[in-house]
């Protein structure tokens, strides 16, 4: 599989771009466990051209995490073009355009999935960005705005005609947000459309190794993208890659091993950011980790994790956890 000049293995497994999640420490962790390409948190084009420091920091990538994509979102052509040129200077392997974020503060202003209500503008932005930069440009979007406007089959052809070199499709409409089940049937239709020649990446509800295998076999996609299933579980890439390669499930990873992974994630996050920001980033992963679901009366411990402000506080909580109760 190739995106421009970026070589990826067949049946590639990618880490989805997620705000407040895919910071440098988490990207590196997922890379170590087998993610074939990782994505930054999405970057506001408006904030980038205004040189907002927090936004500029999202452009920091390292050679260890390559291939890495930087994703931007915006709602007008000049801003997106200028932002794309700024991003190109950060030297990502891929520049991804976000036409799929469903949250109100993005889509409600016409950006992200909001572009699904203005397809001509989406295509105009895509053409302009492709023409403005040399880095391969890809798009991530959804099936359509709502159940009555699932436009992805025709839209995929139009985006390809704009010159993009890869397309990621989340199998939900904007109206669904993250509820219900992802519908992969239209993703499969896009992939099996004889006019399509760019890689098609499927996204949505890939939570297990078996489901990953099914998505490749049933829908024929070139790659899958894992998002929320990686929260507090970066080893999901290890489980998926092992199954895709061998056809066998990875033997269960011990609770102690998984807890050490989360401890290392804390260390990496603090080292790459600083203690305050690093802890803020990593607390969300810890609170969402399926590792702790079997612990009785975990609510108070979860609240303590979310309130922790130092490594020492978090590690003290770790030491008090009953390993025997953790989910296998």
C-alpha cells in the first residue's frame, strides 16, 4: 500500500487522529506496539495561521514515529491553504484534511463534518491544498451528514479527482456522532468501485483483532484505523498485528505487564511535555482503560486518577490496585 511515496505494509493498521489523545508520547507508544502510521491531534487552521502557541506545538513530530500524518481542519480556502503550507514545513509524511469531526464546536461552524453540508467548498479546499503543497494529501470524512444524505460513494470519486492520495472513511454519519454501530457496507462499496484507485482506509468500531480481520476480508479495505479502542490500551496494536500476521490470538497479556505499559506511558508523557501537561494528557487514557473494569468499586479510584497532578500520585494509586481483579 502506498500513499504518495509513503510505503505501508499490506493490511496496514493506523492510529486515528484524536484531540487530547494522540500526543507525541501516545503516538510513540502505539508505534512501538505495531501501528503502521500515526496521526497527530487535529490542528485548527485558523489557530495555526494566528501562531497560537498551543496549536503550533501540535506540529512537533519525531523521526521515531514516522510515518506520521498531521491533520488540519478549517472552513475556507485561503486559511486551509496557508495552514497546509505551514504544516508542510514541519515535514510530515502525509497531510490529512479533516472533513469528519462531528463535535459542535467544529462541525457547527462549518468545518470538519460540517463540510458534508457544503460539498462544493469541501472539494474546492481539497483541490487548493493539493495544488499548494508537495506532501501527499489525504482526507478523512464520514458517510454523510445524516441517514438521508449518505453521499460517500459519489464523494469519494470527487475527492479522488481533486488529487488526494488516500481516503479514510468513518462508518457513521455526522448525525450519529459516535453512537450506534459503524456501517462498513458503504466503505466496502467505495473500495470496490472500479473507478477508485487510491487506498481506502476504514474506521469505526475496530475494537478487537477478530474485527480487524473481518474488515479486511469482508470489505477489502487497504488499511484500518483504530481510534477509541486504543484509549488506555495501546497494546491493541500488538494484539491486532499478531492476529493479522499469524491467524492466532495473542496469548493474554498479564495485568502486571499492561500496568507497566501504562506506567511507561505516564513517564513518556511527562518527559515529552512536562509534568503538568503530561499528566493532564495521560489521565484520560488511564480513566478509560479497560484494564481496570474488573476492579470492584473502582469509581473512587478513577476519580483519584483524574485528580492526580503528579507522577508520584498516579504511581501511588497504581501500587494500591488489586492486580488479581483486573480484566484479563
